[in-house]
C-alpha cells in the first residue's frame, strides 16, 4: 500500500519539508512517484521514520543515523548485515553512555548553582546598579 506525503507527514508528525530533507540526505529511500510527480511512500518508510525520529530526539547526528540505517540495508549477506547492525548499535550505545555522563554532569552543576542561590536566601529586594 502506498501513501501520499501528506499521510506520511500526519502519521510521522513531521512536516513535508522534513520528509523531503530526509530523502535528500539519504535517510529515506527515494519514494515512488505518481504520473503527476507526487511522492508515494510505502509502509516501511513510516518504520524508518520512527527510527530516524527516535535517534534524532536524543541528539544523534545525521552520520550516526546513516550508519545505523546503512547497516540495516547495506550488506549482501545475513551474517554481514547482522555484524554491521551490531557494530552500529554498539557505537550508538557508547554515544548514549557519553550523553548520559554529560547530562549527569550538567545536572550536578545545576544542583550546585541552585544550592548556591538557596544558601543566599532571603535576597534583598534592592535595585541592581548596572
């Protein structure tokens, strides 16, 4: 079953421009076209968009997304595809670990600043001179 770009945009909660961008960047396969030139996507495009959106939501780069997507389709044997997928997943897992570490440090810094602010309470209600 093929879907028009508007239906894919609605289901994926992405704009038409975002879908075209993903296509230009090679994240989505080039869709079929109607005689009038309208894009028609198959259901697998929606699955791929879910993967792309999830990876982007946590801050993965286009290259990292491409690496995982290429691992899913860029090999000629099942074993090679599985090995490529494992390597890509290991890379993304390591990147998530780094992001979690960085988030932990950022949260610790925010807590420290909040404690400094709270330690100075009550603040006088006097104008600041600039």
